[in-house]
C-alpha cells in the first residue's frame, strides 16, 4: 500500500537484514523497533541497536508530494498506519482491513 500511495517501489529497500531494519527505523522510529524486539525476545546486533537509537521516525504525511497527494488521503494514511504497525499482533487481518473506511467507496458507502 505504501508503494501505491507514495509511488515508491520498493518502499523499504535495504541491502541486507540489518539495513532493512534500519530503513524501517527511519520511518517508524528506532525506539518502536527496539521495544518490539525486546517484547518478543528478538536479538538485534549492536550495530543495528546503535543505529536505531538515532532514528526519530517520520510521519506518513512527510511522503506526500504533488504527484501522490490525490491518493495519499487521510483515510489511506490511516489504513496504512494500521497495516504497517510494527507489532504484528496489532496489525489487522485482511477481513478487518477491508472494513476500513478507505474501502467505503468500493462498497458504495460514500
């Protein structure tokens, strides 16, 4: 969804696993990834942990530009935030995601 909304493919492009985690930290904030790893007893390399401490995160709105502003609506960004939650247990199922207001137009509920 991020690729579609922001017209950036791939959206998260890392050279290896560690770089991929750091790229995610740049978006979600390093502390959220460190907290996730601690919650689920996952180990991060010292290099990744150090890099994540400097990642502040970015809002989805910071990716909006004149090319994508017509599709990156508030509802689309809300759905994206829900779907790309770091903690996998907090992400919606496909059925839950399809009930999001972003899809109201498809259901004819607008």
